[in-house]
């Protein structure tokens, strides 16, 4: 179906819906017909104002933006980013353990080690899942 035909069909549907809504409203026939004519004139004026070239360009631009975003979701890129984040998390967890050891409290050290181990487990799980989806 051509774009012109689709736009025409859309506008006809809007006009029919508007007309039916006005016709079934509890008003005098002459008033209803006058309102229907006004609404149809408004619709024709709005249709005339549509710049098909602008609409086409906007749609094409949006499609290109979506394609660009989809490229960023490439699994290798996601995996690469996830590996870097996993390494960052592990480094921060290691820093936490080192800080707890430095402060010399066994309770903090044990808790920090637990956090580090859990962080390692979680990041490995995420990376394994991403690598399995390749």
C-alpha cells in the first residue's frame, strides 16, 4: 500500500469516526450537520498542512537512530563492556578487603571477603550467561 493511500485511508477513517460521533450526539440535525462540516473542514486543512517530505525524512531519521542503537547492542560489545565492569567490580571488592585487613578487624575482613566472593560469583555468572548467548 502506498504512503499516499495509507495517509488517505487514515484521514478518511478519522473523518468517518468524527462524523459518526457528531451524528449520534443529542443535538438538532442542522447543528450537527454544521459541526460535522466544520470538523471535516478542519481535517482537510490539517491534511493540507502535512508535509509528506518532512514526515518521510523524520521516519527515515528515526529508523537510522534505531539501527545505530541496535548496533550498540551487539553481543560482542555487550560482552566486552560486561567483562570490563566485572573486572572493575572485582577490583573494588578487592580494595574493600584490603581496607578491612588494613583496619585490622576480623569481622570487617570476613564480611569484606564474603562480599568479594559474592561479587566474583555474580560477575562470573553474568559473563558465562553472556558468553553462552553468543
